[in-house]
C-alpha cells in the first residue's frame, strides 16, 4: 500500500476523469495518466470506483482535505 494522494494530485485525476466522462480520452489513456500521477498504481475496477465516488463527493462541495488525511482529527 502506498502513500495517500495529495490534493493537487486528486484535482488532476478529477480533470482526466472528467475528460474520460466526456469521451474525450479513452479508458487506457485515463489508466496511463492515473498510473503516472499515483506513481505506478494500476487503474482497476476498485480504483475506478474510488475515483467515481470521490468525484461525486467533490462535485457536491465536500472538501478534499478531509479525505486525504490532512484534516484535523476530532477528539
């Protein structure tokens, strides 16, 4: 298991995922960009589902910092 992705990395993944949803790029190219951004992780059905879920939450206005481990912890 690797490190968590930073906020700017998630934003670039969301950008490429949006291009994929608009049929501007293929799934293979999205897989290539995901592998490039996440330092070698492969795009499989689980990671695609994770991207889809995080993209939905991001469009609903949820803060990405609260999902990347950078948010302050509640005590």
